């Protein structure tokens, strides 16, 4: 397929990957490494969306330019809604925006205390030194997360893989789970929009909302100025794509696409390998064309 050019390629046929992570948050590759993998896999428009952090954005942009890869600024903001953790992706914003940076810093602030509480809970379940063990996998200590604990438990032989860790230790109701109060939905959408970006619901199929809860969530997101939803994502099953395509059409949201790639060894969906968006949808990148950093 041709390189990103709204005037040449049908937007729906673009191999865009607008959701992935580096070791600035909970991925295992550097921003430069993620850029190289995206380019090698044929991605035509890329965004690095680390959790609650824009510290890798300049590096990602430089790497993308060196590779000739069009780039959109990105972040994934942690939000508490109806007692559950959900995620809102921001795309195409000003990475130097002060309010956004301050909001993300405040959101990151509770992770350290939560990590110590998780380690204590795991110790009570018979797993010692989990905090020190998790730190070995952390590129940015401000962003220590359940994923880092999971890697420690796998490498320690407690579990065979990270999904098993979450099922037995780190999911809600399990011995090592500690809830955390993240940003409010209004704040997350407001920070992104205030910085000139587009707010997108990340992988809505992951949240286990009831139909009424999901409708309320998406309705409030839309009312706050949210504009997009991930339809084709590595965190959805293929049979969920039509459901969230219908959601996009019902609520008048633009559709996004992203692998949610974290690691060559852990992620079941690689960068750039997802199917294209269904043809009736309007991709988010149609609205973001002027905010794309071209090589």
C-alpha cells in the first residue's frame, strides 16, 4: 500500500496502528524499537500511546521521521468510571501542553503507593520481594504497574505466562489486586481536547460493562466531547469488531485501529497486523490529517 497521503490512498485502507507501548510505560521495547518494528511491519501511520506519560513522544517522533513513517502524538490515560478502570487514548495533541502534562503527572502519582500495597498483598499470599522484583522490569519507576509484577511472577516460575498471573493474582478479587483511583472521565477528555487532540475510547470490549453501563459510559464520553472509539484492536476478539463498528455508527464516533502492542514475547497481536477497519466507518485519521507529523 502507498505511504500515508489522504489525497492518494482510500483512508479506510490505511495500515494505521494508533495504540502501542514502549518501555517508557509498560512495554519492553524502546520508543525507537517500537518505531522500527512498526515500520518493518508495514505500518503507514503510527502513534506511541504510553500509559499516562508523554516522555517518549519526542523520541518516537524523531525515530519515525528517520524511518519515513508518518506520526501522530499519543497517550493512553487511565480513568475510573463507575468503579472500573477504563482507558482513553489521546491522539494528535500538543505534547508540550501544560495542563495535559500536569494532569498526567497527577494520574501517575498514585502508582508507587499502589505498587507497595500490591507487593504486601502478594507477600501475604506467599510471594516475597515482589516490589523489588517488579522494579527490575520498570523503565520508568513512576509507571510501575501490574504488568511489571506479572513479568516478575512469570520469570520467577510462579506462573507460566502473564495472562495466568492476571487470572490468579492480579485481577479484581484475586490476592494481589489493589484498586486505584485514576483520572475522572471529564478530566481525561478535557486534557486531551484542551491540548488540541482527539479523545478515543480504548478497547471498549475489555471493560465487562453491562449493556446499560456501556451505553452510559459511551454516552457520557460523547457528551464530554469524546470523538472516537477503537473498533479493530488487538484487545478485541474478531467477533467483537462488528459490535464496536455498530457502536461507532450509533454514537457518531470516528473509528480507530491499534494493536495494543507491548512486547514481542507477550503480545498476541503484532504492530501493523490487524485487519482493516470496516468500510462504513470514518477513520479517526481523516479528522487528524493536519496533525500528522510527516517525515
